[in-house]
């Protein structure tokens, strides 16, 4: 059994794509770390009401199983100079996702992209300094990617994160 399979088995998940097996303590750990990824093991254990040894072991298991994929700073785009945001829907040539996604990964200001099922094939979030940069990203960079047939852009006027964690 490979290390990833063993970690999945220890976590109580099958080796498919669906993650199952998180218990209430795991969910509280994820919720606490999503609110503050800089928590020490001691502070995490206190918040979740478990021992430091248990907190360390559970967090290590969640990392090995691929549930926790890293720790990141959340950056306010506007405060960081990225005052224009837009969602860009792409229609791409059939079976070109791998090639298109490899090219999109190199597009500046592209914050996120997802392969979809529905009217469009890809949805990308672009965060640019201004409208001129956004225009360049969409009209030159994204539409210039081989395999991209068309785009449709929606400007973001305001946004917020969901009020509750899915891990509670």
C-alpha cells in the first residue's frame, strides 16, 4: 500500500476523489486553521479542546492525507493594488483542457481557474490593477491561448466570503 493510500486509509477515506471520514474534531481543527493558519499547536489544542499531542498527530495526518494542502496568507486584492476583478468564462476546443490550463497557469493576474460542466468550459477569476490591465489579460493573453474559442467577462462590483465554514 502506497503512502497516499495508507494516509487515506488512516483518515478513513477511500482512494477515490471524494473525501470522507472527517470527524468532529478534524472539522474543528480545519475551521480553526482556516480562521488563523498561524496558530501554534498549543493554541490549536486549546481552541479545539484536545491535547497538544493529539492536535499535532491529527494535523500531521490531515497534511499527509492531502486534506490540508498548505498554509497561506489571505490578501485583500484592492489593498494589494488589484482593484479590478472579473470572472471570465471560456469556451475551449473539446479535449484541450490540459493544454489550455497549462497556458492559463502562466497568465498574469489570473487568480483561479476551474473546468466546468455547463454552458462554458472554464471559469477564471482575474484580479488586475485596473481596466486596462484587465483588457490586456482577457483580449490578448486569454484569447491568445491556443484552444480558447471565446470568452465572456463579468466585472465584480463587490464580493464577500461565506459567513460560515463548511467544517463546523
